[in-house]
C-alpha cells in the first residue's frame, strides 16, 4: 500500500524541448525548422476516397438547399408579378368604368378574355 501512495504522489517530470544551443545564423527568436517531407502528411488511398465521398455528399446537399431556396424565390416573384398584373387590370377597368357605361365595360371585359384565350 505504501508503494501505491509513493508512486501516486511522486512528481512527474515536465516535458520540455531540450536546449539546442545557439543558432548559427543568430536568430534565436525563430522556431527551429524540421526537414521538408512532402509525403509525410499523405494518408492512404482509402482515406482519400472516403474524404471525396464525404465532400461529394456535402456538395450535393448544398446544391439541393440552393435549388430549394431559388425555387422558393422564383415562386414569390411569380406570385408578386401575378398580383401586380391583377391589380393593374382592375385599375384599368375602374378607369374605363368612370367614362363608360357599366354594361359596356362588362362586355369589353368578356371580349378581351375571349381574345386572350384565342391568342394563348
């Protein structure tokens, strides 16, 4: 039991970088550089394939979200345009009604609707 207590209370040695001495170029404030090894960070082919699959899934999700946002935007725009067109049409018929007889305005309305149906 005394050995367990002794090992538990023993102070651990701090892990520090060993002193390198004076740098040859005199720039002691710079971090010491390590050798350049371009292939050191590369993973396996399977790992790269997994990352590519993950990125493809993320891009597909982003594209889907952007398309949803754009369709919603287009829906709002078309609804607004239709609403404005109806409002303009109503204002135009009100202006005609001020100058003409009511029955004649109704006849013109029906006639214009027939023409629209024929043209479209």
